């Protein structure tokens, strides 16, 4: 499997995963879920929108909840280094015939809107208002006390197309999954790509897409993972725990996954390794069950099949199909 060499001088400077914008049916119920269980902090709110951040974040928001009749992901957001990078990004996308528009967004200022090769809506911003970092205000901790947004996982109808779009923008592949057909053809099933120096900011995995499979927040340690499960039970949200606790092979993270009141999926995890030096990506065969779980039960079928649709991007079925290692199949075998 050929993964291209890193692009060390991209046309503009994306620095990290920044934020995600979701629509929700009941703004109060969603705010309660994300503050009391996940442990996020409200930066601002009005009758239609809530802006939230993690406890160590000083940027105004990493999660935006907007009231609407249908749950969707309106956009994923990436940070760039400066407003000049927004202008450079606009010139770059114009040069490759990707429609891009500079707009003004509340609490972000100058923002660039575009869609990637799979149709995923994205926005780039360079700055947000500052808010106090609250990671040392331990007396105010709630639930999982989520510290900061780390990454998204996107179901893509064409993983290679996603890699080819984002790789020239400086995204480096840390790990990937593949399969080999009887005739020797090698298929790319997933790529874990990063800009900030840990295994991933942006993940593409094969599936009906584009859809937001999950977004992930970093916790301090394994105790906060189990505490979040206890808090969920105490709040009557225990059934919202969809998967875990467990430990991934890819990235090595210990994890849990919850579904919010609208079905959006959030991962809470507690560890990463550095991926700063130039090094070859780690390859995982689709036949190796340890890529998904070093230990813990397999995911339910719905974890593989259900995801949040993006606004204005009806999902397209992929050409590749797999026999999914679901919990339901595991229980039948065992």
C-alpha cells in the first residue's frame, strides 16, 4: 500500500482540529448532556445556539449546538495560523476549482467555507475570542471533565479520495488499514491523519458517506473514563453508553463512546502518542482484530452502520464492502 511522503510546505498552514457544529432538536437537553455528563463549559448561549469548550481550552468554542428540526453536522472546523492563511487557502482552492467562500461567523470572524472531495462541509478560522482556561478549577469539574477536542472520524464513500484531498494540505498519515484481495489488489479502508503532532486530527474510514461517525474529547486519565460511566448511570443516561470501556489498537487510546440526545456520537479517551518526527505510518490489516480492540468486547452493529449526516451531503454507498466484526456476530460464535 503506497502512502505518499509528507508535504512539509503546504500551500497554507492548518494547525489542528478546532470545532464541530451540530444541529439538535432540544437545545436544553443537549446542553445538559454536554455539561453534566461530558463536562464541557458554556462560553456563550442564546435561544438558538450554545457554544461550548473543554476545560483546558481558551478558544471560545470547540462544540457549537444549534437548534433545528433535524439532527445534522453543519460543518467541521479547522484552525489555521493566521488570517493570511485563510486568504492563501481561498487562492489554493480557486486554483484547483474547489468552490470556497470567505464569510463572517459569530465568535470566529473571517472564516472560509468549502467542501472536500467527498462532499464534507468544512470551515477554516484563524482566531476566536479568548476564555479562561478552567482545567485547574477542580472544584467546578462535572462528569467526564473533558479537556479539549482532539479529532473527528468521518465515514467516507472513498477513503483514497479523502487522503488525496487532504494530504497536499500537510496532513500526515500516522496509521492506516488495508485489505488484500485474492488477486493481490490492496484496498485502503481507513487513514488516520494529523497536523498537531499526535496520531490524528482527521480520520477517514470506509462507509456510506460523507457522515460524521464521531468527534472525540481528551480526558485526563482512566479514572475519568469510569467516572463518566458512573455519572451517566446516576443521570439516567447509562443506556447512552454505546461502546467500551476498551482500548484501541490504532492510536492505543482507552475509550468510551456515548450517543447524545439526538444520536450524535462522542468518544471520550485518555491517551495518545507523539507523531512529530517524520516516520512511516503504521499499517493494520483488516483481518487483525487488534486494530479495533486490544481488549474489550467488539462494537455493536449500529456503531458501524449509524452516523450523523452532513448538511447538504446525502450519503453515497462505497464500492468496498466488508464483513463487519460486530458484537452480535461475536455473541453468536461464542
